[in-house]
């Protein structure tokens, strides 16, 4: 039996490895992207979203369609910062460095204005990530397919893989605690947002395939 990583495409071949996939330790991770066992599926198995803790038979409700004009949404400082960061990266890919720098400055301004979330915890973060995988991306993909929007479909491909690795890393952190990040580094791809935990970034991003110099090291905050 072969098992395929849903994030980077790495194939675990039980015949070649001489060990069944199920017998691997829970702490085993993908050699290419660092995803946990939960990110793998048997080759040929239908693609499904990670379990969000719903009971068997419970249907996922689709979100309401996005309306225009009269249904405008007021964005938070964090959302504006994220949008401007993405626009900055888009400008970089088009070699528009002046525009990219302006967007980065705007992103930094709004990032500094983001208030602390008093009820933030691991359970809340896990729920938000799983909701994106269970409902957000499937809804977005369906809408894009119906509209024939190839650009949004490409966003779904990258975005869902990046969100999946975040889900995998969060599960590892919940299982291993601070030891998971002890004596290692955290790297983020500046193009697609892929997160990698290791001493050095991967030679190629498992999601968008850019070289390692496109990764930035994330410095951990010092506790007060």
C-alpha cells in the first residue's frame, strides 16, 4: 500500500520502506514538508477534509453566498494587514518594489493596531482552522467552479495546503507541547505562507516550489 501526503505529494511506499504506515509512531512526519500522519491518505482514496469533530451523518451547512454593493463588510485591522501583505508579495513577483514597500508599510501600520484577543486559545485556533478546511475552502472552490474562476481555484490549491500544514503542526504542538519547538527554527514561505519547522528551510517550498531563500525565519516572542 502507498500513502500520499496531501500537502507536498510525498509517497510513503510500505513495500519499499518495509514497514506499514499504520505502525509508524504518531510523531512521524513527512520527510519533505514536515506534515503529520493525519495529512496522508491511501493512494487512490477519495480526497476528504480533515475531521472537524462532527458526528457521523451530520451535514455541513454551506455559507451564504457573497453579495455585493449593499452587503459590504467592514474589515478589521488584522484583515487589512493580511490583505496588504499579500498585495506586497504580489507586487514583488511583478518586480514592483516601490509599490511592494508601500504595501508593507501599510500592513505594518494595521498589524500594530490589532488588539489582543482575550479569549484566544488552542481550541479556538483549532476550530477556526478546521472550519476553513471543512467548510470555507469547499464552499469557495464550488463557487469558483460555478463561475469558471481559474484564479480563485489556484488560490484554493495553495491556501488549502497551507491551512492543512497549520492544522498538522497544531496537532503536533498539542501532542508534544514545547518540546516540539525546542532547539529548532520556524520558517515561513514569503510567497504562499507555508510553515516549516526545522533547523533549515526546505530547498524548495513543498507548496509553491520557490527556492529556500524565499523563506523567512520567525523569531519567537520573549515572554514578559
